[in-house]
């Protein structure tokens, strides 16, 4: 059995273990947290969302498997196509996309029975790989403002700028990941500070102007203001979901209530996606929450080991960028659940119920494993 797994599942075995572990946790947590949703929309068929989510996870696992077999160098060329495709899709989403809660974030795919995906997921993947390609090919120009910094910064601003109006948190996470990746790529720190200061200034002007508009014309800015005000001042009337999350976490205690015994899943909005970590703690206790947190930290640590051994510049930078994008998103989701951050709407990678977001997460993990596999192949060739 072990030889069969080693033959077909290549790359970092610990990362494969984390993928399997988080997927199993996801199945249990989603099944437990979708009972109310099933009674509301599926005539009480609680197995509907279990089977659908399991199928999505299996497809995501298949994506990881097939992507990890592709030599990672091909993704360097593919990143250009993905980026050039994602920009018009982001623009279309912003103006013609499917809206929810005054935010246009989705494109509904025709002929799929209503299947939709967030174009920002595609854009995040494409941008990280594109930055990795740029840094790998332009190390001699990283100190040059025009040829190095400005050339790549234009693409980051375009992507984040198209995402920002409808999804501030995703734009901020992509921007943060990009800045860390540029720093790892030896872009001068003062250039990054100039961008940070310019971003704060431009954002401040945008928010001030928006807040001086009539209340019904503020759009997402009003939502951002409300969430930040709620987080800072703790307004109980507007803080319903955070209060329910706190109750779930507090009632879970150290060991939890046991699988399927959550009470707050009946009160929490989106207990299967945005606040699934709260349900995990309620049912599996603080121990369960710490294990989940530890799994993401191990993922980041194993990615660091891959970076240390990788000999390709693109392999190094793409592993850093993709691992950071997944782990930072996980930490933000966890931070929201425990009320360390304002509500953002970020899901827990590979755990929250989702569709195409799991598929794009699968691509990211597959690329990381592809880089890891190349290291294993190199070491085996050196031994022989």
C-alpha cells in the first residue's frame, strides 16, 4: 500500500496528510452545520449538502492530484494567460456580475444550473504566479524602479483595484501577499513603503469622499464603516453574528460538545462557511481549534522547507506566494471567528463549504506539491 501511495502521490507527504486531514474535518463540520440550511431549502434532506460537499472535495482532490503531476515550470508560462484572462473577468464581475449584499463578486456560468465562481479566486492565483515569474526572471532588475518595481506594481494595482470596490478584504489580502512576495524577491523596502503610504492616503481620500455622499449612495463603504464601528465599539445590535460565534466558542470549552452537537449552528449566519471555525470549536473544543491552527502552521513550515531546497527561482517564489495566500486567509477567518478582526467574509481554505473556491485552492496546493516533487526527483537522481 505504501509503495502504491509513493508511486502516485508524489511530493511532500506531510502536505498530503494535511490535505486529507482538513478535508475530513471539512466533511464532518459541513455536515453538522448545514442542518438548518437543509430544512430550509432541501425539505429536511440533511444528506444533500453532505453529498454535494463531499463531491466538491473529491473534485478538488483530483485537481490537486493532476496539477501536482505537471512540471511546475509550465505554470510560469500559464500565469500570463491566466492574468490576462482574469482582468477582463474582474471588470465584468464588477459591473455585470451576480450581486449579494450589495457586492458584485460572482459570475454565474451559463448552462450550469446556476453554478457561480468568484473571479477574485482566479485573479489571486494568477497574480501570485505572475509575480513569481517576474521575480524569477528579473532578479538583475529588482533594484531598478522602472524595470523592476514599477513594472510589476502596475499589475498588482490593476487586479486589487478591480476587486476593491466589491470585496475590500480579498483585495487587502492579495495586496498584502503581493507585498510580502516582492519583499522576498528583494524589491527595495523603501519602494514598498512608498506604496503603502500612497495606498493609505488614497484609501483615506476615497473613504472620506464616500462617507460624505448620501447614505443610500455609499455602497460597500457604508458596510465597511459599519463593520469596523461594530468591531471597535462592540455594538450588540449590529454584532449578532460575532456574538453567536463567541457563544459557540465559549460553550465548546476545552473538549467540546462532540460531533454533531452544536447548538449555535441554528443561530449563526453562514456557520458552514465564514464561521465554520466557531462550530469546530463548539463541537471539538479548544483542542480541535488548536489542531486546525497547527495544521495551517505546519503547511506554512513545510512550504518553507520546500523553498529552502528548491533550485528554481520561480519554484521558490510561487511556493512562498501560494502558501502565504492560503495561510493568511486561514488566519483571517480564524481571527474573525474569535473576534480579533472585523467580519470580512473570508472562508477557511479547504474546510469551509464552497465550490470553485475549493477548486482554486486545489490548484494552489497542486503547484506547491509539484515544486516539492521536483526536489524529490532531483535528490533521487543525485543518489543514483
